[in-house]
C-alpha cells in the first residue's frame, strides 16, 4: 500500500500527541504548599480624621508581618495575651487593653469617644512593637453652657475680674453662643445681694467669650449668676462660691447686755469690728494690736483698759467688766498699736484668683 507524504506526516503527529501524557506522567510529580504570614512586625491603625467631642468613633487595628501581610491567625498565635491601647497624647493618654482573642482574621474593631477638644491619636503596643495612628481632630460639641471663671476670694468694695466663655457640655470652648434676647442680668446669691454692674450688654461677649469687672460691698459667701434669655427660656449660669472678705477696718460697734446694772455687779460689753460698709471683720484676731476700752462720764475718763485683738472671735469680742461708781457712762473703743498699712496689704493678698466652675440651671 502506497502512502503519500502528507498521510505519513499526519500519522507521526498523531502518534507524538498520544505519547506526550505518558512522558509527562513518568517525569514530573505535583503537590501544594501554603505560605503563612510571618511574625508580627507592626499594626495598621485606621481612625477618622475628625469627630465631635463625646461622640463615638470607630478604630480598626490590623496585625501585619514584615511584608505587610495580614496575620490572619493572630488570635490563635497570641491567645491569652493583651494589646495595650493608648488614646490621647504622650502625656495625657487614657489606657485600655484588648485581648488578642478579639482579633478576627487579623483585625479588631472597637468604638471610642474622647471629650477634650484638640488633636489626639491612638497607639497600639505589644511585645515591644508600638504603632500610632494619624491625628484625630476632636472638635467641640454644640453650645451647652456659659462658664464663669471668677476668683475664689475677693475683698468687699474692690473690683474683681471675671471671665465668661461659651462651652460645650464637656467644658470645651466654643465660638458660638445663641443670640440672647436683650441684655444679660447679673446678680449674687447667698449672703450677698449687691453686685455692680447688674446689667451686662450682650455685645460684651464676642466670639464666645467676654471679660468683666464687678464690685460687691457686702462680705460673705455668694455665687455669681448670669441670667440670659434665649430660645424662649430664661437660662441661669452660676459660678462656684466666691468668698467676699470684709474691707479695711473702719470702726467698732459697741453694745452692752443690760441697760442698768448695780454698782459692783459685772456686765458684758460686746465689741464688733466693721469695715466702711458695715461688714464684720471676722479675722481681726489675725492682726497684732490692742484695743483701748474707755468709760467716760461727764467728768471725763473714769476707767480705761487694754486688751489684745486676739480676744476677738469671728470679729466679735465679749469683755466682762465691773464698775463701782454710780452714774451714767459712755463706752468707747479704739485701735492702738496696729499698723493699718500692713493690714491693707494682708487684705490685698486675699484675692488669689482661683478659677470657679459654673453650673447650668433652667427657670
């Protein structure tokens, strides 16, 4: 049988194709291998760029090896260990820890909130490895309060500085304050009832803050009130207690416990030190000096005595005395041996400017 060249070529090609699988089967073997992530090298921390104070925000932490692969078996590999989390900054960080078992497929998600306005970040640390997120800007929440910053101690009759500023519910300053209806009324509650000025123009508060100067001529313990009308309601913002001390010594008030007394019978003379506003000077006993007590009749001085200012308690001294003469007498008292200049310097040191925090009430 005669075959053409074309038929011979087709025959050998078919034979070659049939032999290829047999050759491959006898020369090569196949298997599979799984490449696992390497050891922990760093954490990738995903956070939002901006969030309002007090609002929740999500944090995602992903465990990565040297080549940036996600360590999907992180929870099994480090089971029983915790990852340290720092929220805030280097010097004022809040700390918590997350068990490694919380990681799912190499990542963990959780919610945080932060109340102080400013830039913060989130850091994760584990076995000497520490990574930090990009900055998160915590912006102030909406207006909630008018903070009143006043001295804790002042002197009656002397001006004292007060600063007010709009704040959110966490005390962060805000530049916006609802537009009041009319001026702001100011008054003192507590032992005091006079404050000057009593009306503050709204225009004095700009960009959420204002500075004022007030005077009270009444000594005692009081709280400064700012009454503001807006949103159809009266809002009252109240400072912490302000201790208003008496002014400089002016004179003594004298009273006797009985109008008539028999010769030789003891009686009590009550002496009270007051300032020019009539406030009792409760700390006279802290001053070095004496009081001269004089009994005078129509004939002149009948009797005089000295006693120390240390005898005063809360600005009041009770002096027990006896007089043997019959008649009507006047009683006088005056300071002796005291440096009033030093006394005034002591008064000025009272105003120490300690800030006072405010509260929020509604009428």
